[in-house]
């Protein structure tokens, strides 16, 4: 009895059970059994057991019932009550105390042809056609009314792959829905905004061509497309789980077989109907038909034009007009052609896509008129200077049949420095001395040697009475010598 009384007194003084067991010399379980007796008061919560947000618990509950977000509640607490804790602390507190009210969602029913939902699901690594291990995703599409599914395995979620999955899905059902409900993935939505989303340009044009409306869900609201969300889980757990495939081809064959024989033939858990039967009986006749013209798939990329006036696409080099060197251009890559656009969306080049690699596909017109001129064009340019320049060009062609166009090109370049009349006079002088080269023409023009031709012409006009200075000096010496002799 004395030991029992001692344990109770120590418990009233808030000693721990281990301390009491050491003091009295008994087992800790003995102390615990005595502590459970009703005559002992409950131990009050220490300061450490209380949470910072316990003082605002009722206020937080009221705000949650009003439908305010945790972010808004934290802002109100900081502004109105001077809260010093972070948003993450409030979020953890609400989660630990289970204060959050579950949201209620309304079931939306649509017409048979009205809506489909699409999404991607990650399915680990698969081998591609070349035998390389790559990350793989499954494209999942579910029709809202009949719950019929379509699946496609892909290695990328870029825009061309995304659009290609749409085309294969349209051709599989041979119809187009009125609305496509999607998540805010970058292949479709560049800027997530529920009221005015910024849709990717190619995907927007694609939707206009096929005549469907793009409906993007709210951010972090998977409940808005819960059918495809559950469909992604279903295909991952029912088909991909614990299965291995040799490569992508085997996986696609098995997936197609599973889709036709199991997925669309089973009795759906919600509707209690078979998706294929509902599609054939109720949905197929009310669908929109495909447009007559199939839209071409292209990927949009941006490239910097190098100093050689080429851009690199798929390990090949394609030429661009020389004035766009060092500029950034937009490249539309189709299956068979490549189109290049400038910053103003004007087409500046088009090439046939090469199936080989490390090739230069060059259009000589992209280097300018002086580079791509033909032989006849060179001679016409020389004739535009004057007659002697044209004759000089013919002589250059006659003397040097292989590289005469280079000399003519550089002679034509002198037009930016000298007048046509000066170049023609230089060609006239060189024709006389039978000298045929670009350096000779440039030397005559720079040193103004063409003026000597003018002096020679004036000498011919003066006739035989015109003598040079040495003739007159000799006459002067003879005349002086005669005068000296006479004087002596």
C-alpha cells in the first residue's frame, strides 16, 4: 500500500513513468496500471503539444466551409491576425487535423457524339525499332457515352506525335467528336488559363481543319476528366503490369489485341453495358464524318542560319537566302518537304526532305545573283557596261574556259567603285595590249592608265609636225654650236 501511495503522489507531481519506476524500484507496467485509475487527474497538455494554428482552428473551419482555398486562408491569417507561419505549415496542419471538406462533383451527361477525353500515361521503358531502350507513354482516348477506348504507344509527347495520334484515332472510328477534353499538356496548351487558354498554333489549326472544339480542364483538377484518368490506370494495371515485350512492335500488337478482345468487349463497371455494343447501336450513326482532305502533319522548330547560309535539320543541311545569315528562322518539317519561314511568317525557302544523312541540299539562287549567274547572264552584264567590256568578256571566255566566270564576276564588282565608262576604257586598253585578267583591269582603273590612250589619240590628230622634246633639244644644241663657231 505504501508503494501504491508513493506512485500516485509522484504521478500527481507529473513525474514520468520511467522516473517513478526507478525511484520506487518497480516495473514500469506497474506504474502504468496505477496511472489508469480514475482518481488521478488527466495530465494537462504541455506547451509543446499545442500547435500554433490551434488558436485559429474554428476560424479555419469557417473559411473552409465557405469554399476558400488554403492559400487564401493563409493570406487572410497573415493580413488580419499577423500569422508568422508559412503556407506549408498551414497546409500540413489542415491535413493532419482532417479539417478539409471534401469537394462535391456533378455528373455531366452528354450526347453520344459530343465529347471524348484524352490523356497520356507513363508505362516505363520499351525498345524501339532500332533496339534502343526509350521512355514510353500510352495515348488513351475514351468516348464519353459508350466508354469505348483507343490506345497508342508513343516515345514522345511532342506536337507531331500528339496530332498523329488524333489522326489514327479519327481513322480508327471514322468520325470526329464535337469536343475534345484534354489536360493542360504543352503539346496542346501553351499557357494554362481556364477562361482564355493559349492554344498551340499547329494544334489549333488542326482542330479547325477537323471541326472539333478544344476544352482544357482546370489546373490540378483530374476529376474533370475522371473517365480517362481511370482509363489510364486500367490499361497500366490490366495490360502493362508484370508484362515484358521484345520491342515496340510486339507491344503494339498485343495492345491492339487486348483492346479489341478484352477492353472494349467487357461489361463496363459503371454503365453495366459492353462498350462495342453501345457504340454500334447508339453512337455510330450520330457521328460527324471525316473531312475529305487529310491534314499534313508537321513539326515546328527554330534554327539559327550559319555563315554558309544553311540550317541543320535531321542531320542534313538545307540552304537559306544569304540575307538571312546569322538570323533565327522557323522551320516546318513535313514527311517529304521542309519549309523555312522568316520572323514575319513569310516563306523564304522550300526543299525536298532528304532520306540520307549529312548531305548539303543547296539552291544556288540563295547565294545572290552574282553567284548563281549563268554564262549568258555574265556576258549580258558585261555588254551593259559597253562594247569593249563585252569584247573583253568574250576574250576571257576564249582564253580561260574553266574559270573565266570568276574574272568576269570580279570585274562586274568594280562597278561599285568605278563608272562604266572607266571600266570600258580600261578594257579597250587591255584589248590593245592583249592582256586578259581581273588584276589588269583593276590596275588600269586604279592608276588611271586609261588616260594614256587619250594622249596617243591627240598625237595622231596633230600629224607629222608634232615632235617629242628630245628632237627640239637636239635642234637647240646644233643652233647654239653654230652661233659659237660664227662668233669665234
